[in-house]
C-alpha cells in the first residue's frame, strides 16, 4: 500500500514538473522575445537565423508533432467513447445535451462580445471610409458556403476525410462506428480491443511528445514577442481591450456561473485545477493539441469519467469555439465603426447566427478564426479589408481565445458528466 502511495506521489511530482517547465518556458520565451525586439539591432542574422530560422522551425516542429497526433487520437477517442457509453439512448442523450450546450454558449459568447463592443465603441476615432474596398462576396456564394458547411458534416469518403484532417466528418464517422460496435456486442471483441489498444498507444505517444512541450512553448512565445513587441498594440488597444474583457466575462462569469448552477461544484476549485491546461492552450494556440491534456486533467484532478470526456472534449475542440466567436463579434463592431457602416438589430442577429454556424466548421488550429471571419463579414456586408486591421495583433488574442475555447469544452463536459452522475466528487474536492 505504501509503495502504491509513493508511486502515485512520484507520478504527481513528474506531472507538476512538466507543468512548471511549461510555465517557466512561457515566461523565458516572452523575455527572450522582448530582448530580441527591443535590444537586438535588426539584421539578417536576427531575422533569418534566429526568429525565422531556429525559433520558427522548432516552434512549428512542435505544433506539427501535436497536429500529427490529432486525427488518430480524435478518431480513436470518439470510437472508444461512444463504445464505452454503450447504450445508444444514453449516448444520444449525452450527445444532444452536449451539442445544445455548445451552441447555446457560443451564441451567448457572441452576444457578450457585441454588447461589450457597443459599450466601448472600439472602432470610433478610426476613419477608414476613404479606403478602397473590395466588393463583398455575393449572397449566392455566401448561401452556398453556409449550405456546404452543413453538408460537409457528412463524409463522402472517410479516407479522404482522414487524410485531409476534416475533424467534423471524422467525428461523425467515428461516432457511428462506435455505436455500431457497442450494439454488436461480443461478435466484434477483436475490433473493440484493437481500437482500445490503439487509443492507449496514441495516448502514450502524446505524452511522449508532451515532454517536448517546454521547448516548443519557449520558441513559439519568443518568436511572437520578437515580431510583435508592444508598439503595434497602441492603435488597436481599444479593440484588444474589448476582446480580452469579453473573453474574461465568458470564462470567469458565464462558464463558472453555469458550472455552479448546473452541477453545484465549486468553480474556484475548477479554475485552480484546470489552469495548467489553459496555460498550455495559451502557449500553443491550438485546441486540438490540448485534447489529451484536457481529458487527463478532468479525469485525474476533477473525477470526470473518461467515458464522457473522451466523447465531449474532441467534439468540443471541433465545434465549440466561443473564444473565436467573441473575437468575431468584436471585430464586426470594430470594422463597422471604422468604416462608418451602421448596423441594426437584424444585422446583429445575423452575426450571432452566422458566427455560431461558422464555429461548427472551425478547425482547432492557430489563427483559423480569421478565415471564418470572412464568412461573418460577408453576412452583413462588411469589407474584408477590416480583417487586415486586426491581423497584426491576432496572435496574442488567438492565444487567449484558445484558452477560453478549451475551458468551455471542459466546463460543458463536467456539467454533462454531473448530470449523468459520472463525476467523482471526492476526487474533485480532494477527499481521497
């Protein structure tokens, strides 16, 4: 018994050791980036060798390693998750509750963003009306893109979906496969064992890659600060403030409020236990990369059953993009004010609907929200030139909204698990 306790303590120390390393790497990377930006003179060596060479290659190499794992990990997690739930009615219940929760929080996030943006008016004072703008995409094209987004949920060729990393199609196929395997029972034990064992292999591989996280985080943060510095923030400080305030409200008021109301769990304990995952998401700017860390943290620190989390977390990383939706909401108001384009209530309702729909098809990779922002701008006739205004500072905001995205996934998972009596409250409150 003593040996078991010692082993568990040793494992905890190792985990905390990795978390500490990531925090140290984040701070050290920021310091190096600031030094490179302000104290090191511009030269080809600085730009081509250090920033665009060493820092870029190592940072992007780490991101590619994480992305390498995403498709097989998500596929196996969803298959195993839907198999583990077993009962089709229960799985359907969990799926419907999760989907409704994700969509509602996304719509709520956009509403929060639009409200805050209209209070602080981030675009006022900028006169961009004289800039020649490109004609917006026609309504036919817009309609087609929205229709295609809905149809794109159903895979035509699953092998193409796997090779292209089309997460929504992969999730749908994996979900159907998992349900069928669960219903077929003992006849497919070999196939069930294969997916279970392959899932374990992917988890082990992920943990091996995670050991490189401090190096990857250091290089990513250093490059970001070396390129951006602080001066670029000044003209867009109001916009940044609105986005960050809306993200804070969504994370610490909406999410924690919903957690308390629907599960009765202490939200402060949740934030304390989940903060390392938020820090990792912040540094990598990718929801997909945090999937294994998210699932493990929920299981080990909060007592959430992996039967639920292995289904809801990969799903959330694909369709629940509340942080991205907040950025899009503020960007709409900012651009409309900067170009002198008035928006009425119908326009705002259109933005809420379009951004919610766009979040479903948004991949959990860095800066992809800027791509779907085009669709949102087109829905209310805003010039896409407005996107160029915010691209310079989007990296920092992207890091922050990713942390909010994955927090929303975890809160939803905890609430749904609580409804299904799949949360060990003794683990959550450290009573064992």
